[in-house]
């Protein structure tokens, strides 16, 4: 008989995290704990404010309902989680980890055996000067793929920032990714993509806001910079609409965020559709703590990864879960000599 419980944990950013949806000082996570005999299973649900479709007032009530269902003996497939993707992710991971002696093992693959994952270095929104300094620092730390957020500053200033970066590091040395978070209007996107292409950009995520499939289709047809869908996947039923969406828009890449789209099995479906249509992909964490980040990294390692993943967020918090996850020279590694310390619910 599986016993289920949960507790809330407030993650505190080392410095305020500026996003396109405002400034975040902290991020609330809900840790799910499953127990079956001597085995434990852990999962993390951490919906993002203003972005997750399950960022809603009844979130914790739904979580309590699911805990009660499990304690009554219902299987995970019976949980009513269609509109709660972060809860689907958390319960899925908790049940998967329950199958191993180590509750932090989700898949027994090369990552937890010590094989690292190539990741990009994320530059947070800030002033032009501070963003450049952060980008230069990350390159010096060994990152050869840097991701800038764009669309928040004055566009000319952002172009000058990218130009300054390219004067120091060519495309042969460092790959550049951009993330617009839907910050361009449909009227200006064409011209802005053309201007940005001068800086040898690998790809740009979500140049216009989501749920404008016709405009996104047109952009992807003629863009000078490969386009990656991100927010476009949120709230989409992959089994019913995923293949149709990708067939119509025809993006060059998709970004997979298990917390936002509904878990690892759903992520597998997106990968399958993308591979079928020769669309590239990579996974990105959504500001989870090390509990969720670990699960996503282990899931990634099930694939023959061709591109750097977006999994470098573990050092953002002052009180993140101590773990074997370390970032070194642009790689995310699982150091088997380091121990996990699961947060207390006291």
C-alpha cells in the first residue's frame, strides 16, 4: 500500500530573477513524498507564476485531492490532472523513483553513472552591461553555448549588446541562442529577426506570443534565424493536437519543459512527433529545484542528445536541495561521491 504526503518549500533566489513576466524573489515548490514499504519516491511540482496553466487558486486543493486518491489506493493514471501539468510531472517522477532503492533515481542510465550532459549558459535579463559581463563570465567558465533573453530592453540596445559579444567571440567559438518569450509583435518580427541574424544566431525561442499559429507558420517559412517553439506547447494535448500543430507551423526546433507541458511521458510524445518531422529539440528546466532538475536530466539521458540542453538553473537558489548535481565547464554532471539531502517538512 502506497502512502502519500506532500509539503510546501519556498525556494529563495540568490538575487532577484528578472523575467518577461516580472521580477521573482522566490519560487514555491511542492514536494510529493510516496512510501511503499522501505522504498521512498519524491517528486516536485513548482508551477511558474504567470506562465504555468496550473498557476491557479485551486492548485493546492487539487494536490490534496490527489494525495487522498493515492492513499485510497488509486493508481497514478486515475488522477484527474489534465489541467495540472506540474502535478502530473511531480506524481509521475515520484512513482518512477519509487521503483528504485535510491529515491532520487528516476531512470538507471548513463547520467547517474557519471556521463555529463552538455548545457547552455543562461544570461538573465538585466542591463546591457551586466548581461554582457555575465555572458563573458560564462564563456570563461567553459560554456560554449550562451542563451540571451531578448525583447525586454530597447531593441537597438540589445543589438549593440549582441554585437559587442560577437566582437569578442565568433560563432566558431561560441554558439548564441536567443529567447524572446513572445516579445515581438507580428508586425515587427520579420524585421527584427533580419536584424538579429547579423550576429550568427543559432536559434530564437518564441519570437511572437503563443497561440498565433498562422503568423508563426509564416515566420518559420521565411525566417533567417531558426525558430524554436516554447510557450506554444503549453496547454496543448500532445496526443490529440501535437502532430497537427508541428505539421502546420513547421518550426525548426521545439523546447521541452516537463513541468509546463505535463511530465516525462508527454515529453516523450513531443520528441516522437518532432523526430518524425525532422524537427530538432532540447529540454529546458523551468526553475525547478534540484529534485525536478535531476528528473529532467535523467530523462534527457535516455536520448542520444545532439544539442546543448537548458539545464543550468541549479545554482539560482540560496536554499536549493544539496545534491550530486554540479555544473562544470558547460556540463551538468552527477557526482556519485556527493549525497542528496532532501528538505525537511518540519
